[in-house]
């Protein structure tokens, strides 16, 4: 997974579920700050305190994401989500800020209790801004999360099996010097430790996520750029990601990414960035895996914001990156996709959202199942809409609908699912 490329394959799993204040359960190699909360005025001396809480009631007609061919095994269910959290901000020396942040997402199913989960993140963030143009950001996180069914990161599972669960401590530091020109250096460390019923024995003597997926990832980044117009910047960046597996050493590899990009902001109505580069993935022990020891391809990421009128906003994202595999007999997968979201505010209190996400995923090597021997390719679609009502500045509610569909050349993993959710969120 490249440091500069968003984790969009994982983001697919965020669409059909509830989280409070944009909580992401997957660690992000490219993130060096936690989202700062601004709403609220609870203060204790210099401390700014932002407790928050959310809850939701959700219905899905396909809990286990089974294909159409297994309609007799299709299970529907209701589940309740709880998302308590808090953020404490401590400004000091006028320019600097320390942030303590806790977020969670707890789900409890009515019938299919094997799917109950508790995702939690505890994070500390230090933001230093010096008057001569130097800024330093460091982050440390302890994350418990899981793979949502129907995502490319989730192993194929038997029905009613518990979700894949992980513990992922990570930390990183980023330093940037910026005047008319800037230079930025980054480093991040990430440790994937799989836990729970699907993890298998800790010494890897049997099948499970520990024997195949436990790994340490180190990310290094260097970028430089400058302003070519009052609100337009160009940059060059180089990125290296080193993946070292605890037991599955045949997948040890290094990913190199070199690219160029542009970012812009014009009159407040449009802003965005686009970077395009070439990515190469080199395996340390190609003789132990399938295929050749190298893979290279085009890699890109981009985002754009457009406000055609004061009450309407449109966000677009595109991406292409390679990811660590979860499918036995393969070495990696490549994710290419597009996301589009539109928001319209009818009044101060009422707003509506609509979104569309498409993600094409193909794996590196052919696999053999009872169906066939072939290289697996998936097309994943998510379409959704929501209606939001702001009861008070600190309290809001929404109703949302999401339709998810996977089309695959392996019919056993194709599915569609409908999800309806009613939620309420409070932030102080």
C-alpha cells in the first residue's frame, strides 16, 4: 500500500455502516493528524474538551454477503451501533497543539451475534508550528478493528464465522519546511496483528490470519514543490513502503512510487489535487511465490471539490494502487476506482446527500476453486442517499440507504445487499 495513495479499497467498507465524526477503523499510512473537532465550547483551563456520542439502528438484508446462488443461506438482521468518543486539545506556546483522541464503533446484532464487533482507536497527536516556516506533526495510534464482509480486505469466510479482527499499533512523524518552495519528509511504522476466532494459532502451526497476514510495514516519503500561481502548487514525491511478514515471508516486498502532482484552490468554489506516478513492487523472495519477482504499473490519486452554488457541493475522488493480498495463492491485488458525492442544503437544518462509488479489483495470480482456475476480478459498486436534520448545532440525525453489489468472475463471491440506517450524533 503506497503512502500517498488513499486506502480506498478499505473505504468501500465505510459506506454502509454508522460511525461518529468520520471515524475510520483502518490505519492510514498517509495520515499524520487526527481530525480536529471544532464544535463545542467545553473548557477546563487551557484545555478544549469535545466529548461526542452516536448511535444507530440499521437493517441489512444480506448479513454475510452471500451470492444469489445461495438464496437459501441469505440472512437478514437488525443491529445497533454505539460510538462513544472524546477529544481533548491542549494549545501551548501560542503556536503548538497536543491532541488526545478516542473513537469507537460498537455493533451488536439481534440474531447473528457472531458478527458483533468493537472497534476502538486511542490516538495522540502533536502539532508544532514554528515561525520560520517549519512544521512538525507526529501521531501515535492504538487501533482495534475488523474487516467488513464484502470488502476486498476480508478473507473468504464460512457463513456465521466471526469477522477478521486486527490490532494495529502505528506511529509516524512528518516534517515540512515551507516558504515559496517547500520540502516534506515522512516516516510511518505500522504493525498488523490479527486476533479473534479467525486468527489461528499464535505460532502459525495451523491456518489463520496470523500465519498469512501478520506483518510490519515501514513507509518513507519525500516531497518537494512550489507555487506556480497564487493558489496553485506543483510537486514531486518519492515513496517507499517496506512489508515484512512475520510468517508468510514469501510476501515480503518493497513498493516504490515516484510521481508528480498539482494542487489548486480557485475563488473558494473549486479545489483539488491530482498526482500521477509509476509504482513498482519488488518481492524479496520471488522464487517462493508465484510469477515474477516484480510488478509495475501506473498509480494515481486525485480529489476535487466543486461548489456550483452556495448550498451545493460536489466531491470527486479517483485512485489506483496495489494492496497487500488476503486471497491465498496470490501476492497482491490492484484497486482502481472512482467516488462521487453530492450534498445539497435545503435550509440551515436540512440537507441531502447522494453518492456513487466504483472499485475494480484484480488479483495478481490465478487461483483454483471448485468453480474454476482463473485470475479473480471484481467490480464493486456502492450507491447511496441520505437525509440529514440538524436539531441543534451540537445534535444531528440522519436516515441513509446504501445498495452494494459485487460482480465477479467467481460467482461464489458475487453478492448484492441493501442497508437502511437511522442514526443520531451529538458533539459537545
